[in-house]
C-alpha cells in the first residue's frame, strides 16, 4: 500500500551560500503507467497504457514504478541535504492513476526543470533477461541526442550498481533508442516532451530498472524487504542525479 501524500513537491531544506546565486532546479520523476485504463489517444500521440510488465507472482509494473519513485524522491532529497544543495523533486503522479502523455509532459514543462526520468520495469520474450537499461529518443528525431545519451548512460550505471547488490549478474545494458516503439515512430512520451518549450536541452529518458517477468529477478529484487532494496538502488541513482543537477546549475550561473 502506498500512503497518500498531499504535497506533490518537496524541496530539500538545506542550502549553502554558494547556492544563493542559482535558482533551485527541479528533478522530474515520472512513475510509468497507472490506473486501470488507457489514458489519452493514439491519434494525439498521448496514449499511456495502464500497465505493461507483470511478474510471475502477479506484481504489476504500475505499482512498482510508483513505489520506487516515492522512495527515489526521498533519497534525492536526502542526498541533496547531505551535499548542502537546494533542489526540488516533483512526481507526475502520486497515486494509482494513469495520466496521458500530454498531461505528464506539461507537468514536466517548468523553467526550473533539470531533467526528466520516467521510471519503468521491463519484460521481454522468454522472461530470462536481467539488466538495467535506459531508453532515449533516436538520433534522427532528437535535437538533444548527445545530452540525453550522456545523462542516460550515467543514470543506468548508477542504477545497475544498486541492482547488483541483489542480482550480481544483472547487466548494465546502457541505452537503447525508442525506434522499436509504435512501428518506428518512437515513444509518444518523448514526442510530447520535445514539444514543451522549457524542456529543450534538458535530459530526458526512460529508466527500465530490471526485467520483472524473470522469476529470478522477482525473487531477488521484489520479495522480502522490497522497500529496503528499492532504497539501495534509489540511493545510488540519487547520488548520480544530484551530481548531474549540480553540474547543470553551475553551467547556468
Ligand atoms: Zn513501462
């Protein structure tokens, strides 16, 4: 069960004098999927499916993305406080609802956005894969390709490091392009994000934490103290995100 929280948006309270010159940046976390029905439409390229991957034991990706994202927010704020930084974290959803991609993209479209990370869990034919990967918009339709690629590679490496505490053979699978989606036209979420004026030159990617249709992954990563395991992985990711956001804040000064 996820406790309901009314505040969508939390800032780390600690800040240092050095931060006073830079407006606090906000990390946007999008917990993939949600609810029980499709949101948006194919025609508008805004359709978000309620759930994709399911574990052999019946856990749903949409619930795990939300559980993980709520923990990730806490870990980012903890890491920011530790580093004496001011930054915000915002989630596109905090309950079991599905939002279409126009709504999700618009809530990411802030002048102070640092980056957008959409959290997912993966599944594949054969249900034997194990690894973390990021999806970015393919080069031919992505003006920010190099920015996205550099960011996503660092993000996956941080994620994979945390996952391997529980799954030593889990692979760092790096980044893939979104060309496998929708018959080659790519992700509709990226399509909507790219239309938002404040998100130009801001890194955006999907992070696929592990393949949850694999029974061995479910046992090692999702059974027992799942919140504790998610916290380890989230802390590793948070370390990367806070550092990446600091570099961006410096560039803006
Ligand atoms: Zn997904």
